[in-house]
């Protein structure tokens, strides 16, 4: 695994980036960072409150700036689902390591985000979660070095899939 300086997890809200990231960091003996927590810490509030205060466009600008500034070595990074709208951040992640897209079918994702109103999900007015999913999936696919299908799998199996994909990806 030494060839993977960092592993960056991207995917939809509810795909398991934070939970799987912690487990993957333990398996790789890496540190773990959640960029949503970085934003919350630096902006002094919950994600939903920051999003409401700044609005979607300014929130994405803040996310872009914070993620573009990250300098990490031997980390698993759980990103916010909207980071793929941030060109500087994504360029930095491409430079920092291997980007893993946690792909999950919409039907499985929907029940996982029952707390959508309190999560702080970047969406445009009138946009449905299905619209958001359709808009983001091609972007996740575009940036991914590795895509791991997570639909129907438990955390342990998914972590094993990621580890195998990383071992095969040089």
C-alpha cells in the first residue's frame, strides 16, 4: 500500500464516506480526516447552519478553499459530497493521492439520508435528491481513480473491496 500516499473518498451523502473512512484508516494504519468536520471547526458551527448562513455558492467556495489547502500524508480523507464542484480541491486531491468513489444505488441511498434536512446537503432550490444524484454521479465517476460498488454490502466487506482495489491500483 505504500504507493498510496493518501486515499480520498468521494460519493453521495449517505454513501458511508465517514464511517468507511475511519475503518479504512484503521486497516491501512493511516490517520483520518473528514473535510466536513474541518469546515465545521473553521466556520464554528454545524454544516447545516453554515450552509444556511453562507448559501450554496459561498459554502462551495469555502469547501473549495479549505480542501485545496490541505497538505496530508498517510491519511484517509472523507470528503463532503459537494466537493466535486470544487476544481481547486479536486486538483489538490488528485495530487495528494488515490480518489475512491463509493458508488451506491439510489434506492439504497435514499433510506440512509432520512435526516436530509439536518445534514447540510448542498442542493439548489427546487432540486430533489434524485436530481442531485443524477447530477453528481457522472462527476464522481469523472474524478475517481477507483470505483467501489457499495450497494448491499456491509462495512467490513466494503473496506475489504477498497483494500483489494487499492492493492490492484498502482
